[in-house]
């Protein structure tokens, strides 16, 4: 089986700036013939698929980016994952990768992983607590002075004690609304909680688009796909909140962003259990990708669409932010976040620029 001993992380200036090609290693000046080396990717119709691999740099080359790959063993996967996590990578490996506290926890070694980006940015914001409070204050439009709890994929990140614990309101809402859904229940990427005060759910995107409802039936054990089925399960069956005070059932748009809709229902329900009516949902997107893919689904306007389904009192509970905006408002110039500034300026996406940050 192919293996690599490389432990180096690669950023934008380390990589070819031209269009990604599966004919060569994306690392500058690499002379390895990657077609002589193949690494396993996934099974398709019972057969393992293989893709080009650079053993010198420990990189599996795909059409839409690269993946850190050191070999097939668990320890190899841990090495590969740590290479894509600039901050607190031991904490992630110990609490998520080894313990299975996250679905698809093995995919954070992908260059274009939204989860790896979210972990790097928000775990580092947590390590500078004033920065996280500043972000919550910006979202909630009021000054926050108390500590903010950070939950990634439903687990509270405690860097000081090296632990991850579940968020009870999230578990309770899942049991109430998705008790029969396995295994991919609703899992907000990021939850920011000021206990008894505010709950914020953030749906983070890096290079991908927001999924929309489809006109087809879900299989048993799956979340609904059709808009009417989504409304039935998450609104009409929900006894935790009175959805009629939040959702304007007369104004359903043609494009129904089902993932963001579920985040709204979960945020409102969790806030109720938290003892507060102050909740927000944020769609966090990449301004650089939106600019490059203008006119394509990745750049579709979101704010007006989502706010159209909310009653007037709650329209401003949904916000659209970009990673670049968080950089400008919270990270840039912060003495304790110099390394995070460097990361966002040098992070790559498909071997090119990831963000419009200066």
C-alpha cells in the first residue's frame, strides 16, 4: 500500500498557481511522476477506485483539489489530518477522530474541507475569548460580556481541559424531531452559546453551495427532501416552539434552502430550551468563491430568500456573513490572532487563492 512520511502542510505559495491538474503533483518543483503511484480513494460498485499520488509530499491528487494522504492505517490518517489543522490539532484527533464524535471525521485532511476551515478558525477564536465575544456581539448587535461556549458539530470545545461534551438542547431537539433519522441528523456546523442569553447557529461554506429541497421522497431513515415534508416534520410536529410565530407559511419561495431552514428551526428550539428567545442563524460563505462563480449556484443571493419565510419580528435573526467579513471585523489587527491572519491569507482552495483578505 502507498505511504508517505511527509508531515509538511502546504499553502498557496507552495503550490502551482495555474489550474489544478491531475497530471502532476501540485507542489512547486516536484518531479515525481504521480501516475506511477496510486492511492486508494473510495469503493464504487464493489471496486476500489485509485487516484494519482505523490509519495514525496504525501498528497492524493483529485480534480477539485488535493488530499493529505500518509497511508492506510489509523495513525497515518491522524498524521494526514493534523497536516490540515494548523491549530489545536491534537485536540481534534483525540476528541473527534479517535472517538467518533463527528460524522465524516476522516475528511478533514481534504484541502477543500469546510470542517477543517471551521475548526481552524473557530478553535483559534476560542483560544482568544475576547475575539469570540466580539463576533457574537457583532452578530447579536449588542455587547456581550459573558463567556461564549463554542460547539463544533454539537460538541463543546474545551481547549483548557482537552475535552468535548455534547450540547443537551441539541440532543433534545434531535430526539424530538429526528428520533427516527439515522445516521445523518441535523448537525449545525458551529453553535455559539452564551448560556441563558443567546444561541447562534452557523452554517459554514467554503467552496460549496447551499442545498435546496428536492421534489422526491426520502428513503426510510433519511431527512425529508421535499418542502412540504420538511414543513410537516420540523414545524407542524414541533411542540417545543410555536412555529407560526416565526415562519410565514404563506410565503414559501420556489428555491427552498432546506439546510438553512432546519438551522432556523433548531436554533429557535434550542434557544427555547436554553431559556431565551434570542437566537440567530448565520450563513457563512466565501466572498472570493462568490465573486469567481458569479451567476452560478454558489453565488446565489440568500438573504432575501430566507428572510421572506420569516415573520417580521424574526427577519433579522437570519444573517449572511463571509469569512472575509469575519476577518475584517474580528481577526485583522488582533495581536493574539496573528497566526490566524497568516492562515487565512495563505490558505488555498483548489491550489489557488481561498479568500479575498489583505
